[in-house]
C-alpha cells in the first residue's frame, strides 16, 4: 500500500486547507495510507478532530510548523517530521 503524507502549515478554512482535506479523504477512500500533518490552527480543534474521525485520516499537529520563517522552529518541525 502506498503511503501519502500531506503537510500544511495551517489547516484553517480556506482554499488550500479544503483542497488538502478533500485530497486526503479521496486518497484514503481509494486505498492509500494517508496522514495529514499541520501546525497550530485558528479553527476550533473539534473541526479537525471531526474530519479525522469521519474520514479515518490521522491528523498530527506540530506546534513548530508555522507559516513564518524561523530557522529554530523550522529545524524543530523538520526533526519532528
């Protein structure tokens, strides 16, 4: 089984987040092993937890994964990946 890891800095509502979630859901449905990694989000955690429960796609949160460039946080996020 092929494995797919989607990484997005923020899983807030919007174009890129919606696209990643739909893609992850579709790949899971097609038999791929899918995992989604995200940084902290402004959306309620329940929305992300509900998506994970509904689709079976595990969502991993990495606090250091952020939109802003930060060598220290970027290195920490890379190590956690």
